[in-house]
C-alpha cells in the first residue's frame, strides 16, 4: 500500500472518530511579562557582545547594557503597579504559568534594585592595584584557566577580564523574577534552575584566593543540585496527588472542592501521603535556598569563598526570590494544610534564629559572620511567614526590601578593606579601623546596627513589623525567641563596632581602598535606604500592605 493511501486512510479514520479541531495558539500577555523579558533579552545581547565585540570594549558595553536593562525592567514593574496590576487587575498570565499580583511585583522591584546596586559592585575596577598597566576587578582574568598556571599568568599579563559575569548576573536576575511569581510547579522549577546555575558559576570566579572560590562553587553546586532534586521529586508527588501542576488546582484538591478528576490519576488523587511528602520536599528545597537551619550548611562556606560582590548580590536577591516562592506555595497552594506545616515551620524558625545567632559569636571571619547573620535573619523572616495573615505577608515583603539593601551595602564595605593579599576579612585586621578610616567604619557600623535591629534603622522597622504580625497571628512564643535571638545577635554586631572604634590600629593593618563612584553609589544607596526605612518607614509599610494579597 502506498504512503499516500496510508495517510488518506489515517486522516479519514481520524475525521470519522473525532474531527481534529485546530490547535489554539498560546495566549501570552507580553506587556505584563515585560520586566522578565527585558532582562532575558539583555542577557542574550550580553552573550552576543562576548562573541562579537572586541575585548577592549566589552566591559563598557556589558555594564551599559546591564544597567539599562535593569533600569528599564524596574520602570516596567513600576508601570504595571501604577496600572493596577498589583491590586485590582491582579490575575494569572501566560496560560496560568505566571501570577501578576502585588507580592510578585513588589518582590520583582526589590530584586531589580538589588541587581542594579549589585551590578555596580561587579563593575568596580579601582580597588586592586593595576596589573601590567590594566585595571582589574574582583573576577578571574580567565575563568577556564587553572589557578596559578602559565595560562592564567598570561591572561593577567594580557589584561583579560571575565566580562561574562554581566550576562550571568542578568540570567540569575531573570530566574529570580519568575521564581516568586510562578503559578505552577514546572515554572517554579525552571526558574529555580535558571537563577541557580549562573550563581554556581559566579561563585567560582574570584580573582584572589581562586581555590577557595572554586571549592565554594563546588559545594554550592553539589548541595544545590541535591536540593533541586528534592524539589523535583516533591513536584512529581504533588502531581500524582492532584493530577495538575497548577497552584490553584492543587489548592482545590487539598480543599476537596474539585469535581473533574483525571481518570489516569484517579487511584492516586487525594492520597494524603503523596501530598504531605511532596509538599515537605518542595518546602525543603525552598528552605535550602533561604539558608534556614538545618539546610544552611552551604551558606558560610559559599559566602566566604565567592567573590564579595557576588556574595552581596546572592545574599540579598536569592533570599528575596526564595521567600517570595515559599510564601506563594504556603499561602496559595497549601493553605488547607496550615495545621500540618505551621508546627514544622515553628521548629525551623526557632532553630534558625537561635542557631544563626549563637554560631555567629564564634566566627573570626567577617564574611562568615555575615553569613551566620543572614541565617538568623532567615529565621526572623520565617516568623512573619508563620503568621498566615495579610499582615504577615506585607511584613515579610517589607523586611526583604529593607534587608536586601543593608546586606549589599555591608558586603560592599567589606570589599574596601584590603591588605597585600586582597580583601582583609579576618576580624583581627579590622581592629582600629575607626581611627584609620572613620567614614568607612561609621558606614559599616550603621549596617551592623540595622542588622541588630536598633531603632531608627531599617532593621528595627522590619523586625518590629514581622514580630507584630507573628504575635497577632498567634505565634507570641516565637516572638519571645526572636527577641532573645536578636539580643544574642546584637552582642556580636556590637563587638565588631567596639573592635573598629575602641581598639588600637595594628601597624601592619589593612588599608581602605578608595573606590570608584560605582561602589560609592552602592554604599550611598544602601545607607540612604537603611536610614529612610528606619526613620520614616510608613510609606513603604503601606506599599507592602497594598501588595500583600496573592491572586488565586
């Protein structure tokens, strides 16, 4: 029988059984997805720049493209919010894959601003002395060369720089924009990988202490892959439970309000074991990303080994994206399981607050100290998540906004204190810094006081909002633990301030490098945000409150 005859038989049979309806084209609201699309477009342009632009000009082109893209994407977020997409017009876009609502837009705005001030620290080229007449930044001359090898020395001599960090930063930001706004589990997982993979690479690219940097990247990659596998397995179990990847459908199956059951999954749908184990695995993957105890093991090593600009960006933006995704999962998908997940989250929040604060006291490296501090802060933010009220959501949004600027500012200051081997991160080197460079020490003290939650700083306003929401949500004992943890944490922050201002400077102590306007801008924005959010937080609290409702 000829191929034509077979084909005509097949089409005739298909028409007789069921007339093939035309396949509908997907309906994508490009305008509402514009912040993410702008960043992805710029990241792809950045890849082309690496291929086609002469090496001498690449750095300037990349910084320009990245800065313009981040500003344009932030403008797009503001335009969407002003158009009512955060409140009255909030809805599910992109065929049910992305939520355009208040929390998504608020967190996207914070991530884009964090990315922009983080970009300035990435682009800094005045802190290290010039090498062979060329200015150098914090990143390896040639990422692929073996540390200490002849090819690395040749790359340094030739004045190479790893300008690929800029498109990598943009890809990470793009993934982070989708992560808190994902409205189905598959989109959540794709976004997780899109922002994790560039971060694994960025962690390995430090110019100084390259072996430590590569060790940090390998640890982060292995543990991150492990956490991603947990998340993926949890997604598979939840799909088996609900017969759908969509948040709203899973939520309806949990509530028992769904009617159309998928016949292929009729035997497993509604099996509570799948729901509990799958939900727990996805939450574990997200707790790994926020650095909550006991999923925090990667944090101190990675923060210490990664290039400091990357550490600052990662510490701020990853937390914002991961907490956004965690909030959406718990409030939109699993509100029907509140009595199951709240006690677990209580336990995680308590050990995270206490664990981060107590272990930080023993640290002798400033980057490790800030890492344990960030773990304690993850615990404080979890107190707001546990509130399960609208105030809980808005307090977490405000805290994330305040925390991200303080963190990037603190790590930007760390890049300035240097000795012959690069950054001087050992605490003993910071003794007497207040006498040697009063301005830098004063700025760092402002950030430390904000971390400690001292009044008139952003940290105090954030902690007050989170603890108030937790107490109103029936978690008063958690607030007591939080206040105790804050008191323990205040000890080691104030110890650093005392060390800087009341110790004798060492004769062989480090110098404070004079940065370019880029790092000055980063630190200036961070100080301004810390003080404004601390002295006059009401406008931003109202903004977070307006943005505190998830679309379902």
